């Protein structure tokens, strides 16, 4: 071994000192740099993992929100359609009521008009009978050239009227 040490010009004391120095620097770097760096990297990895989990949770909540929004929109459309249908039904009912009321009013007007026409007809017939009676009297008087007393006149008129 001496020959190898002489061949490569290796000093054993220097080699041991360098090994000790390397061990001291390694331990110092391990505790002062590698360990805190590893801890920092682990914390960052944990934050990234938490961020990914949170992003997945947020994505799920967003999807749920979209589904809820769609459900609310569907429900709102259904309610709007129901309200529209109810309004149309109410309008039809009001229309039917107004038509029925108008028909009833027209019926009353027609009934009133018929009654008035009947009254006028009766009045006209009465007037006509009186005029016809007067004409009959006038004609009879002209034919007979004499006037009959009023009592007989009325009897003859009543007989002619019937």
C-alpha cells in the first residue's frame, strides 16, 4: 500500500483531514440547508396537493351550482308557464262571464223591447179599433143619413169590435 500512496502522492494525514472536513461540511449542510430545503419543499408539495384538492372541490361545487342553476331556471320556467296558463284561464273566465252578462243584458233589452212593442201594439190596436169604430159610425151614418142614439151606437160598435 505504500507503493500506491507513493505512486499517487497521497498524504494519509491530509486525506483523513479532508474526510473529517467533508463530514463536518456535510453535516452542516445537511442540518442548515438540506433539511430546511426538504421541509420547505414538503410544505410546498403539501400546499400544491391541498390546492389541487381545493380545485377539485371547487370544480365539483361549480358543477353542483350549475345543476342547481339549471334546476332553478327549469322551476322558474314552469312557474312562469303556470302563471301564464292561470292568467289565460282567468282571462277566458272573465271573457265568458262578460259574454254571458252581455247575453243576459241583450235578453233583458229584447224582453223589454218586446214588452214595449206589445204595449205599443195594444195601444195602436186600441186606437185603431176606436178609429175603425168611428169610421164605421161615420159610414153607417152616411148610409143611413141619420144618427142613432149614443147607447145604440155603442152596442153596435161593441158587436163590430168582437
